C-alpha cells in the first residue's frame, strides 16, 4: 500500500515544473556524501565529509522538518513546490531521509570501518580491549564519567524529564525484583555534551577510540543497583529549532529578551526525529512515540556495529597524530588586482586602485588590516559595518573596541538572528555597546545578511570613504574554508550607495535610487527579472545574449519562471548552484537552454556572482544574496556592480573556471537528480579548488563566456 502511494506521489512530483526545495536539499547532501566516497581522498577526509553530512542533516531536521511540523501541528495549509500537501509531503520527505540515512550507515560500515586499522586507528568496545586497558577505562568511568551522570526515572510520581536536543541518551527499562511487567519503569541517562565523544587509548602503532556510550554501557549497572535491567537502549532526538521572531512595538527594550526566550525554546521544541540502536525495547519506543506524537517514519534505526551521531568523528579527524595524513591546502596567493599584497600601506593603495579578493585563495588579511589600521589611525573619524557571523576570538571585535576607545564613531549592525550564532553575536554586540559603540540588533522582522564596511577618513581636509562589500562573513575562520568575493574600493559612486544604505539600516531613510547597488527587500527581485527579460528581448531580436549566475541556492519561483521565459526566447543560461535548485533544467519546451551544475569539494562554495551579457554591454554583480524568497523579501541584502574592466574579467573568469571544473562538478538532470561531471577522453582534470591558486592576470584577461 505504501509503495502504491509513493508511486502516486512521484507522478505528481514529476509533473511539477518546480523541484521541491527540501527534496533538492537531500540531493545536495547526497553530493556531500559522495565526497566521502571519492577514492582520491584519505580516510580522514572521508570521515570529515561523512561528519558534515550528519551535521547538515541535524540542521535540516531542526529547521526544515521543524518548519513542516509547524504546519502539521497547527493545521496550517501548505503546498510544496512538488505539488504535495503537508502530510503526503512529509511521507515522501521522510522516505527520502530514511534512504539517505541508510546510505550513510552502509558507507560507514562497508567502506570506512574496515579501512581504519590500516590508517593507524580503530573503533572498539570495552570488551575487545586488553585487560590493563579495560582497567584504565573503568578508572576513567568511576572518576570522570560516573559523577557526571544523572539517571532520571519516569513513572506515575515523576514528570517526564526534559531530554536535550542532539545528545546521546540511554533509555533503561528496569523492574524491581518480584514486580510484574506492568510495573516496569523507564529511566533516562543523558551523556553530557562536555564529555569527549571517544575515550582515546594510545598504543605504539595505533590509536584506539572507545565510544563514550560503550564506556557507559559497560558500567551502567552501577547506576541501577538492586533492580533488574530489562533493556538498555541508546538513542538521540532532534527537536524543532525553527522559530520566527515576532515584531515588537518596543524593539530596543524587548528584542534581545525575545531572542533569548526563543533560544531556550529550542531546548524543549517538539521532537521531529529519533535515532535509535536496533534491538530497542518496543515498550519504550511505543511510550516515546505517544509522548512526542511521532510516527515510525521519523524513527531512524542504527545497527549496533555502526554508531549514532557521525558528527563525533570530528574528534578522530582532528587528532594531531594524523595531521600529516590530511592534505594541506596551499598558502593563499596575492590578489590579481594587488600582486604586491602587503608591500604598501592599505589606505594609500585603495586611493589608487580597487582590490577584488577571492577567498580563500586570497587571504582575508587586507580586510582585517584595513579595520585594524582604521582603529588606530587618528585621521579615521568613523567606522560602520554589518556583522552576520564572527569568529569566536574575532580580530574585528577587538579592532572595533579599540576604535571606540580611541574616540571614533563606531556603528555596528549585529544580526542576532544569524541561525545558531545568536548567542555568540549577542555576547559580542554587548561588548561593543559597553565600549560606547552604536549597536543595532537587527531590523524589525528583517534579517540583515548584507556584508558592508564603511570607513570615513579625513586627510588634510580631504574626506575619503573606504568601502568593503562582500559575499562572505567577516569571519577569519570560515574565510579559510569558504569561497567568497570581496571588493575594497574608494569609488565615490559605490561609497555614496553604501552611505545611503547605512542610513536606511540605521535610521529612517528611503533613497530614490542607488547607482551601482541593488538592495533587498525593495528592488532586488524586480531588478534581476528586468535584467533577465532584457536578455530575452535581445535574443528575440537576434542580438547576442547570455546569463551566467553562481549562487548557493535558487528557490524563488518568480525568478525561475523569468529564467524559463528567457530560455524559451533562446537565451543560453548557465547556472552554478551549490545547494538547493528548484528549477528544472533541460525540460522540453520549458528550459532546454538552461544548464545547471553544482560544485562540491574541498571548499564550501559561498560566492554569489551575476553576469548578464546585455549585447556586449555587460552587467556583472557580486554580493550577499541568493535567489531565494527569504533573500528578496525577508532580508537586507545587497549586490554591487563591478565596472572596472579587470575586476569584471576576474569575476567572469571565476564563472568560466567553475563551468570548466570536472572534478568537483555535478550536472543536474531534468528530474532533479545529479550526476558527476567527469573528464572526457581528451580532457585533463580541472579542479577549481586548485586552479585558483595559480590563475594569472594574462589568463583572466582572455576569458570569454559567450
């Protein structure tokens, strides 16, 4: 019966001109899992990518599945892009998640677990250890673990305990001697997050990793004395972490408290997934299902030979003993537009030229250098910036604090709604506020995602505005892992646009027009559609046309249908979409001129570039915005135009290199599936995550997209 129902769902899904956002995301995580299967990678890289898929899936359940449950639990109507309503879509989505979960487990058990010993480590339970190692484990449990554990019984006299999100939990079913089965009790033992995931034993030629759950399982009887243990069940729950901040009439007084309250709700949000070891107590799982109103399709079973929560594998990957076995990335190279990086004083350089940074191939240091010098330079009068995510020990926060202490005007918009970074952002924002900085905690019901920096400097009565606009966060850590675009400039047109935009953000200003900036939520969707329609008009008139776009996600239906219309008019369209893509490429009569690829590899593709051929009068933009409803309607975003011919060529070359990649690229098919793009018989491997370390100005200037 389920198979027939699923077949009916599939026919509805296939008939839709749009791909489901959530089903597309599952395909993205499949591509990440595929990275863990690449023969060229070491086992440590493979474990890293497997851990990433697990972390991704945790967030997906907390946010996207959590959001779906908001509709189901409160009986709100929703029709997915697939054409399915709430309950049928949940059935289809859970089926896809179950199949993905099964592939994760099979890959771990068949491809990774057997290869560990030859790489210098193994996973082991306690009973397979040497006798002296078992004693060592017992001492560790008694001294360091046992005092941390708190059994929590649930029965007719005690309320159901609050079980924490994403922690490993033992559900222990017990029975007092002589009692009947109907008097059995259920106790929970949560493994605290601050206990290492594995206990490590260093042998001469091997590291033995003993999962913490095995350490506790072997000794759990010490927590339940003088009762019979009927079953010991290891499981893990994922809770709904999706929330939408309500508008407040008194934002300054209430906003931070509202964020804190919502963060606390994440700890007690409804359960959306249970992961559990096979062989579990049916009585216990029945109780949990009733308690949490959850169905079988949201229960994910794990073989005992495998492990719960692959995110714990980061402990193995991060072991210093294996550092030499993980390939190291080359050192960053100077920007093409600033080959003498560091040779001159940054303020003087920017008065003479613009610098385009392409991270992580180019270091983030020029941006940090600019902010740090601005903090100390007595000629700098003001620093304004937006902050979405910061590194934990941020040089930027320290520089802004120093600037405030030096009497400069410092304005910072801290987006405290940056998902899962809310607490860190609140903490950093309060530091700045105490130092005298003007701090704004977001804008009403909009999330500030734009990346902008403005420094005002006065030399000999001449005021110069130094501007940075980017696609990535001001985060030193992620700048080494994410590909991003950043522009450093003193261009007066862009400086005026950015100054106006800061007035919108921090005050009550509505500029009539920006010259080289496109902003959301006001103009961005309409402006991009206008550019797309111009390409369609050019194609209909027999003029050269072409659209080349690189973003993280494409989900907005108005943009998608504009691209469909352009395709039908004959416009060649090439899209580089790392993650979610709700557009169907190559569908007859709809999108035959559209190609979609996804790049997934050593770096996380995060840059956004929009290039329109415009009959040779090219329009090229970069910035913070993806093509999503939230980007256009619910966020403060910006795209900035690149007019300098050399810098524009550099952006075009980034697009061209991505399209040429045959190592990290996957081609999207009309049905929403992806296939790896491999070198043809006469081709050499072309890996963008290596090639950008060697690109030259001469190559850049020769680039052509049409």
